[in-house]
C-alpha cells in the first residue's frame, strides 16, 4: 500500500486562494457528471470555506494562519463569514446577493456523508450561489477586492 505524503494545511492567503481555485476546478468537472453531484455540492462548500479563510487573513491583516485565528478553524460558513465582519446587517444591504448567501450558509460538511445522489438542481444551485454572477465569490470580489 502506498502512503500519501502528509502535506501541511493551507496557512497563507495565497495557499487558501489556491485551494479555493483547485476546488472550483473540481466542482466544474463534477457538476455535469452523473453520480458526482453530491461531491460537487460538498466541494462547492469547501471552496467557499477556503475563500472565506483567505478573506479572514486579509481582514485580520495576517500573513499566515496563527493561534489567534484558531476560533475560525472549522467548517461552518456563517461563522467564517462573521469572522470577516460579514453580518446579517451587511447582507440586508446586499439584496441581490442575499439568496446566494442564504444558500451557502445552509451547507454542511456532513453532506459528504449522505449516501444518496444530490439532484442536479441542488448541486447547480450551490454552484451558482457560490460562483455565479450573483454568488458569494463575486460579492467578496466586489466588496473586498479578493478574487479567485
């Protein structure tokens, strides 16, 4: 048996952005692959998570992840957004992006353990909410000048 190398987790903004881009590329492949739509949904969430962690570093003016940010070492997207200063009040003002944020905030890492295939509509909805023209990544780009 081949043991994969133990790679260190992402720590810098560039590393988190690279991870988000890798996940986005994977999502684009999975979205139209029958039998892989649950994986597409899950990977969308991981891509947004990596993007939010890159944004946390920017907002907190950190070069790399350190112990002061360990409170954000989780997979709950709403909590990560709050760590960037993105609050309900912020999103009320962003009416055209509100639905995307609501969709993304429903994502749970545990969806990857669901044994049934997600529908195309759900996977595509998560993709659009994450990366569409009215999606979370676009909102972050417009408001924080942080693009994938």
